[in-house]
C-alpha cells in the first residue's frame, strides 16, 4: 500500500482541517500519512486522533524553511511530537516572527490600497497558522485578484509588492535541532534547492554528513525517471527516499492526497525506513552526548 508523507492542513497554509485530511487519506486507501504543517505542530493532536480512529498509521511532523549555501530550501521533520524539546521550543520563536511578518504584510497591502484587515486573514486561517495562502484567499474573495496564483505573482511571492522576509534556520542548525529532538530531517522537493538533478548527489553529501535522514524523491512535480534517480541517490547515500503529495486543499487546486496529480505512489516502506533512521540518529546523538 501507499503512504503520503507531505500534507498541509488549515493549521498552516492548507484549506482542510487535519481530520478532513485523514478522511481523504482513508478514501485514497493509504496505509499511513504525515501531517507537515509549516513551522508548527498545532494540528498534530487532531490528526493523530482521527488517524487512530480510522486505523491508519500517522507520523507527526512539520516543514521548515531553512537557508543553505544554494539559497532557501524546505526541510520536512518527522516524528516531532507536540510539547517541549529543542526544536519544539525553537518553533515558538519562529511563530512569533511569523506573526510580526504577517502583520507587516497586511500593512503593506493596505499601503497599496488593498483593504485587508489582519483579523480577516486570521479568520481565514481558522485562528492559527496564518500564511500567505490565507492572504491570497482574502484578496481573491475581495476581488483584488482572480486567483491564488495571481495574488502570489503580484503581491505575495518573494520579491513581490507586499512580500516580507522572515527568519529561517540555517540547514545545519535545523538538522541539529531535529536530531536533538529525536526527529528525522528530510529535504523537501529537492528541485527547489538550486542545483541540477545531476548535482544532487554531491550537493547533498554534506547534509547527510551533518545528519540528514532522507530526501523527498517521490513528488508530484517529478517525472517517473526523476523519482527513480532520486531514490537511487538516497540508496547510495544511505538515507530514506520519502515522498508525498504536498497537498494544500483549495490553495493548490488539482493535487490529491496520496496520488498528487494522479500518478504518485509513495511506497509504504518509507515509513519503516524513517523509523530506522530515527533509531540510528538517536543512537548517534546519545553517543556524541
């Protein structure tokens, strides 16, 4: 059976509640899922309870935005439980930075003549996890743009009129925090890290040496051969080939839980291999400590 290890709920920048995502996974016949909302664990308890009731496997996680030598990239972190811990505590600080950044974006939009009250955006997000897609939805509802894509292109994307940067972890810092929290760090959608497919192996060796546990090889944007190529690199580097749909509900129309654009299959062995990576990382961390 298949799994989906990259899913976003209304607790960050998705449109569906955590329990609704679990329902989609059950309908798709998935063996297990991971909830990986951006920079927070707010939806984990709800998703875990729904998954337990439905009888499917569940992996708690998050997705971090980090800096690396090639520029920004995203890092999925698996088995990160709500509560206290090195990375959990650091996320609290990130959330404070996100809130300040979001208020600045609302002010910038107002300065451009777009009447967007920050409370409206919070309501769109359901009270937590405010992100740019929620701004985009408000802009679209008010008729300022015709689509989520237009909202990003004109106002919200990096370099656009209302964009505001926010703090990011350095890649090595994120890996250290994840491993210290008994979690497994994985590079998300590696095509976004600024290297060509031919250079993946060399580029990622240094991150593996730093403690990276996997690379997202199975991703909707990739052709089957690129997925196989990345999976081979993972085997050669001794890390897990993970994957997922990167589902965001209405904010990324057309993507489906479990199957992406229709042809995505993430093998269920990825979950067991992540468990093995977790045990390996825990043993190494204890040895170093």
